[in-house]
């Protein structure tokens, strides 16, 4: 089983600011991923953000997204979670995820 972590306090706060029902759905899928199972929600690989970065998608109005990476340190790391209110790509959210991935990689290098 993989461990679970938020990349930083801001990512954890964003996740906890999501509606409880959404947190629950994302949480169940993140747990499936920890156990090596496929998530129930649809996913998209965000290779533009970084290798191994995946977005869990809960469509609706608004839609919700949870961006994570599970290829480092045997841990599922949530990079970003947010409500999506526009059609198309949320460039700001992707920039945040990209920046947090860079920070995570720096921390991993320091640890080794």
C-alpha cells in the first residue's frame, strides 16, 4: 500500500475547502490508488505539468479537480484540489500544480 500526503499545507487547505461530498469521493479514489486499484472517477494524465501527474475529475456545475502524483517515495501526493468554474483548461490551477511538483522534487532530492 502506498502512503498518502499533501504536498504542503496550502494543498491540504484547498482540499478541505471542497464540499464534504466531493472530499469523500476524491478520498475514496485516492485510497483506491493507494492500494494499486483504478479510481472510479475519470482521470486525465497531465504530462504538461510533469511526468506521472494525474487529475481526478468530478464533472458538474461547478466541476471539481484533484491533482496528484503517485510515482515518488511510494506515496500518493495531492498537489492541488479546486472547483473548476470555466470550460477549458484552468491555467492557473495547472501552474500551481506544476510549481508544487517542482517543490516536491526539490524536497525529495534533499532527503536523499
